[in-house]
C-alpha cells in the first residue's frame, strides 16, 4: 500500500514539474511576442485552485494531473474586442506562431539539461563497469570476470549504466560491437561481441541476457544458503554456509556457474565430485543429482540447494563540480536523445518491440523507485521523462506541438494558412493516433504487471 501511494505521489510531482515547465515555455514566449494568454492550466478538468493576474491571465491547477494547456486569445475561438485584436494569436506572423509552438518542447529540453547538471553536481551513485559474470556470447568472445569496460564502440564508459545502455542498443540492432576493457592484469584489450549472431525473434530482455555480461556487484557468491530436506545435497552432506569451489573439476566462481556445471556433468548413474570450503577445511563430497527442475527449456538435474541472499551496493559516484558539470550535462542530454531516437526508429522498423512503450503506470512506478534511490537518481529520471516529452511533442502529429509546426511550415511554403477543414480533419487523425499510442502504452503496463 505504501508503494501504491508513493507511486501516485511521485507521479503527481513528476507530471506537475514537467507539465508546468512545458506550458511555461508556451506562456512566456507568447507574452514576449504580445499574445494575450487567457488561461495557464496545470491539469485538465475542473480547477481546484485559480487566480487572475493583472494581465487578465487565469492561473489554475485542475483536477486531472495528466497534462496542461495554455489558452491564448484567438479569433477562431470566439469574438475578440477590436482593441484586443493586436494581441490575438492568429494575427501574429508565422515565425512568431512557430516560436510559441516550439517553446514548450524547448523548455522541456532546457529542463533536461538543468536536471542532468544538478544530478552531476549532487553526484549519482552507480556500479563500476567491472564484469563479474560471463556466459553465452560474451564467454565465446573471450570476456573474463574482472574485465573493466572502458569503451562501448567509440563511447567512453564511466559506470555500468553507460555500459548496459550501449549493450542493449547493440543487442536490439543485432550488430557486432567493439568493447574496450582493462583486464585483471592491467592490459587494455579490444574484444568483439558478435551480436549479429543473436537469434532472430528474441525479445529485448532475452537478447540482452544472451549477451552474457553482468556486473561484479550483482554476482552472488557460491555459498549455500539452504539445503532442501531429503534432497541429493542433503544426502551428500552439503550444509548451509558451504562455499562451492568446483563441480566435477569445473571451477565455481559465482552462483550462476552452479547450474550449468551440474547440467554439464550430471548423468544417470554418475556421481558428481563437489569440492567445497567449510570453515577452514577444504572438502570433497560425492553427490548424485536427481532429475527435475528446469535447465533452459528442458528438464534438468537438481541437487536441492539455494544461494545465500546477497545485496548489491553502489561502489561508484558520478560527480563533477558546478562548472565541469555543464559540458557533462549537455553531453548526457545528447547521448540520451540519440538513444531515444534510435529506440523509436527501431520500434518503427520492427527491430524493437512496441512493448517498449510505457504508460502512466510504469512512469509512476519508476518515479517511486527512482525517488527511493535518492535525489540524483530521481533527477536522472526527470531528465529522461522531460526529454521524452520534448521528443513526443515534436512528432509531426496534429494536436501536438509538432503537428502545429508542420502546419506552419506548410503555410510558409504555400503562402497561406492550411484550410480550417484540413486542420479539423488533422485534429481528429492526431487525436486518434494519440489515443492509440496511449492505449497501447497502458496495455503494455497492464500486461507487464499481469505477467
């Protein structure tokens, strides 16, 4: 229940901040060019609070906190007094109208840079980009535990978040990737991940798992936490607290090595030799796994043991001084912009699943979890959502800012405004597209929760 109400609260905070900043962009530029603003509303529906300033603008907070709007004086929406005609939106030049339409997304972009800047000044905790576990494609490419990733392709890597974003993007696009690492011996090496070999039809999560790289901090020590009663492990004398060293000669460095080693060596009538450390003693026990469980998609062999719970702790801090954080904020904004556009393009071309579209439920949950991680992570979340809003609003869909900009560009080319009939038809098309996107995003949210 606490998580539910926390998610609602942080969703309201997130949308309140970003919608206010977006609409303030439209508002301040409209005022700057002499357009009279009738209402500045954060939220839709019945106002919960409002006041009117000396310019006659009503500022309101409405009941439905899922957006906002700036209503400007316009002859197309009602009669205008002769003395106010010079302040109408529709009588301004095309350039002014374009500036007002573009101001909302532009202010979201400004908010993104400011949020990233403040995040860097505060310092964002993260994981060092040190590999802790290797399997699948990465194992065949020669990656080893202890490798520190320094570059993904041509992009420098400072944290595991940087590394994972580059790996995910390459996995989605199925292109081979150069990864520069510093190995455990201190030597720089360039390894090639043959991601073009990933099977077609794999979803993004499955494809990323097949890459086979996990950070050192996520590694689970191969220490037995529980032994099932009447299991093969109990019969062999394995005990909670035993640290596994090898199974039939296969070294065990991480708990994820345990099941593959069992499946590789187990066979009917075959007894596994299990080397372990118990206290100060090194022991070798014989165990006969029993059929059961799952290994991939086929029934496998199980001993009846489970790991001791572990907890990953941040061991890196991405932090800069106020001046040094400025170029870093711009660089981060550009990098996230490029990644977002690449993801959109991959969804359009079918390389990435439309399941990547997330709606208000996911935004609420991520807002809550980001806030739990601290101010820097919440600022990172706000920056990404603000940037997404800027990009979404610039799409050439009628009813969005990008659709208005498209109409104004057509007006510049043809020398006259787009007809009212075309604009009304465009609004219906735009509203249909927008509702379809929102419906798909909500469906993805519900499907994700249900599964």
